[in-house]
């Protein structure tokens, strides 16, 4: 098969991809390569092989494309509906370690790091990039972690404000990894390293927050020990 035929087949296969998906992929690639402020809707439409009319019909404007790009990635941080009931500290530690593993795995992905770098680079010319990333992308993971902390507090396994507890765990989880990734001075950790990091963070967090002596969870845990 000659190069022309191969190119034609790739084109036909690509054209079968829904226009919305092609536009988002093209927009993200253009934003990362050229910057949000200097990327035109015409360039995005050309990359996606759609007309500007179709692009505007699906998204309205460039900012909505940006928000859609970030929102799609933010959905990865939802707490699963089948989260185990937090009845004891062992389960809480497992849930925190599992969530931490997922969070670091997703955020350390090169494409996500590229979004953070884009937000930093465009902080002056296009502050809406940073606002969208903070309010949609980062808030998704923070809200999910706050939910875990709130459920743990309701079960008597922790004391404190869920937002503060979530921030403490996140600090133990990330340490200086995020800054190092953004600067390009550290490689993305492998799955084993990510899992170990999350387990250590969960264990350290619970050591900082001993089980309240008078909480229902403490009573249940002491009862299991006696039995």
C-alpha cells in the first residue's frame, strides 16, 4: 500500500470520529502547543477538519472548548458510588490509599501536567485558563477527598473540618512531586511508586489524627480488639 492510500485510510478513519471529540482533541493539542491566547478558532477547526460554523454550533466559543477539555479530565476524580462504608480505621486507610493512588496516577499524566503548565504560562494573558482549571479540575479532586473526610468524621473515625483534613492528606500525598513534575526535574512515578506513596500518605495521615477516644468508631474498634 502506497503512502497516499495509507494517508487516505487514516483520514477516513479519523473522519468517523464524532466531530465534538475531534474538536476537543484538536483544541487541547493547539492550546498546549501554541498557548490558549494565541490559538484561533480557525486553527482548531482546521485541525479538527470541521467548519467554523460547526465548531461554534457545538461549543459557542474558545473558552467553552477549554472548559470542556478540563471538565472531561475532571470526571476522573469522582468518588465511586460503591465506596465502602467507613466503619473502621482500616477501611478508611484503604480508601485513602486507593484514592491517593488514583489521584497521583491521573494528575501526573503528561497531558494533565501540560494543562497545568498551560495555566501557568497563560496566567497573565488568559487568566480564565487558571480559573477553569482551579474551579473545575482541581475542585473535583478536592470535593471527592472532602467527601471521604466528611464520611469518616460522621462515622467517628476522625475529628476536624473535612476541608482541612483533605488539605493535610493532599500535602502528605504530593509533598514536592507536583512542583518537580511541572519543572520537568522529576519523572512521572511508576505504578508501584505511586501505590507506595499513597499508602505512606494514608498511614502518616492517620498517625497525625489518632482515633477519638469517645467516638463511636473508637468504641467499635476497642470492642473488636477485646473480642
